[in-house]
């Protein structure tokens, strides 16, 4: 299992664990809400019965008992008659009254029948009324959830929101720290590689010069190709030395830069693969040639590996005048990529090859986005027919100054 698949599996396991925690929290809170709701219904029924006894009895001692029972029940409630007129209320705003005479006699209370009608309407929507008779007339008790029950209903959502925010902050901090560590590893490994390559490359250059003098091989084709490959090694070492540094972008003709590399690359792959180069030769962009050649090399190698047997690779350069952008499309006739993997292919460690490290496209994305301020993505792909990668760069043809990053 490659590192990306292992990372993906851990993500799914953590997600499943989070879902279990959230479901358990919601289930248990729902259980508590149901039980408290039943308890409040019972309290409302007791209050209704106490009011019935209070209104139907003439016993003063019993009055005191009923008052004590009634006052122990804290559920907000309203009693109405058969016509729907409010007779009595409890547990609502104590500064308001639905009786005009009471407001006139008590300046601390405000006559506000609208408030009580709205509360009654809300209670009707929450619970079915409790019916009881007083002097052969039907009365109805309407009630709503207590403040405690209302808060308990909202608690799991508040709890899950806080947990989600905490996890998001923790994940962001962890990812940032991990990315910083990865960048340090990338830079250290790259610079050490450049340092290690320096000595043998210098020796190879000296040996080639010695061969030219000793065997009079100045015009020998094989020696010339060896020299080209050693120069290529110098470029590779230079690429690694630039990782982690702030590269200078010089303005270049994009078509010419791409064509130079394609011409170099195509003679070093199977003759069963044909290359086609088209596009606008006048488009210019800020490029760091060694790093940009690395991008092209990774894309073309990826295209060659995707082709089984005979096939073709097309490189097309075009521009968008409205957005002032340059598009570089690399299209192969290989095995293709499923749509679900369009973003995944750029993840470090992702590869479909048994001996692959899965770093080529990750490096490519890093070079284009971090160093050239551009974009790279899978424009289109179809299984069995091929894939098109697109690079987007800023067109600097009309800029007078050389762009640097």
C-alpha cells in the first residue's frame, strides 16, 4: 500500500469515528429530551388537575396545598376557555399582563395582550392541549418546553459545532506544521543531492575533455551526445540547488523554450511514440528555464509511461487575451485517468507504477504554483483514450519589465 492510500484510509477511519461520536451524542441527547419532555407533560397535567381542583373546591386548607403544588411546576403554560380566551397564565414574562385593569392598578405591569396571543399560538404548535372541566365548561391547558429543555435540544448542535471548529483548527495547525516539515525535508534532500552530483559531474566534464584531446574526438558524434548528457546532469544538479530558494523568472518565448526541450526529449524515447508541437510562437512568460524544463520533463515522462505500445504526444500552446493567460496543453494517447483521481495524481506518493515514487507530478505542481505563480491541472481524461494536462501562466508579452518571483 502506497503512502497516499494509507493516508486516505486513515482519513476515512477518522471520519467514521467522528460520525460515530456525533451520532452517539445526538442519540443520547434525543433520549434525554424525550424523557424530560414526558416529565414536563406530566407536570403540565398535574398543574391542570390542581387548577381544576382549585377552581372547583371551597376548602381553604386544600387551596394552600394546591397552590404549593401549582407553584412547584415551572413549565410555562396558559389556560383558555372553550372560546379560546386566556383565563390564566404562568411562567411567562412577569412584567406583562393580559388584564387591562391589572395594568391600571399596577404600574409595574404592561398591558400587552398581543404578547400572550403570540405565546399561545407558539404553545399550540409545540404540544397538544390538556383538557379539563370547570363547572361543566371545558378548559384547555397549553404549555411549551422549559428553558432547560430548549437548551438541551440545542446543546448537541452547539457541542458538535464547537468540536468541529476545534478539529478544524487542530487539523489546520497540524497540516501547516507537517507541510513546513515536508518543505524542510524537500529542501535539505534537494540541496544535498545537488552537492553530491557536483563532484562526479566535474569529473565527467574533465574526462570528456581528455578524450577529445587524446583521441582527437572534437567532432565525434558519440562524444557530442555524451557532452549533451553531462550538460543535462549539470542542469539537473542546478534544479536541485534551486529548490527552497527564490528563483528569478526571466521573460522568454514559451513556444521556443518548450520546443527546445521537446526536441531534446523525443530522441531519448521509443520511436513508437510520435511527438507533435503546435501553437503561437509569440507568447511570452516569466520562466526559470532549469525549473520549467523539469516540469516539462515530468509531464512528458508521465505521458510516455501512460502509453502502452504505440502512441502520440501533442504539445499545444495557446493564449487567452481576455485573461492575459498562456495555456500549455500536453496530451497523450495513454491509458487515461479516472475523474475521481484528477486531484489525487498531484499528491506526494501517489503512483500507479510498482517502482514509482509518486513525486514527479507533486514536484511539477509545486514548481508551477509556488515558483511561477501559475496553475496546473488535469484538463481532460478518458480511460483508454488519453489525458490532457494544462499549465496556465501569465502572458508577459506586453510587460516592459522582466518578472521576478
